[in-house]
C-alpha cells in the first residue's frame, strides 16, 4: 500500500469517526435544544397571563382607567345639556322667524347652521357612548369603574 492509498484510508477513517461523533453527540444535542426551546415557549405562554395582570393592576393604569370612565360619563352628561340647548335654540329661532315660506336667505342659512350644530353634538355624543360602552365590556378595564357609574350609557 502506497502513501496515497494510506492517506485515502486515513481520510475515510477520519470521516467515519467524525460522522460517528456527530451521530453520538450532535443529534442528541440538537434534540435537547429543541426540547428546551419547547419548554421555554410553553413557560413563556404561561408567563403572559401574569404580565397582563401586572400591567392591568399597575397603579398608573388603574388611576387612568378610573379617571377615563369618570370623565367620559361627565362628557356624555355635558353633551346632553348642549344638545338640549341646541334644540331649544332651534325652537326659539323657528318661533321668532315666523313661517318658513317667509324666511329670508339668511334665515334659512341660520336654521341650517343651527341644525348642523345639533347634528354634530348628537354625533359626538354617540361617539362618546360607543367608547364608554366598548370599554365597559373590556374585562381589563371595567373593573376600574366606580359604583356610581352605569354599566352602559344609552
């Protein structure tokens, strides 16, 4: 056997030994890494619930949500008063302007403006109510409403 054949034989033995090392250590190491990654992922999922509770019960978050419900409820009530005022203004205008057929162009524009203001207030109130009611249904927010606030605003 010459040097070249001996080198080839040694190379084949080295490859075989390296392959056996990979099979003995590499594959189990890869499997172990996959198992540890899976365990970490599962534990991470269980940890998410604790993170949600921690964030929800944070003092700043509790105060913010309590104040938000109080402020929104007061905004709805204030908007109700503004809507009544706008309706009264329209009624007063219609009474003072006389019959509609006798209205001037300016009277019609003023009536249209007053109705637009009323519609804007009504739409604003609906938006406030929708936000209040949506947050009231959220489990992580409704716990911060005080007893005097309604569950749902109509």
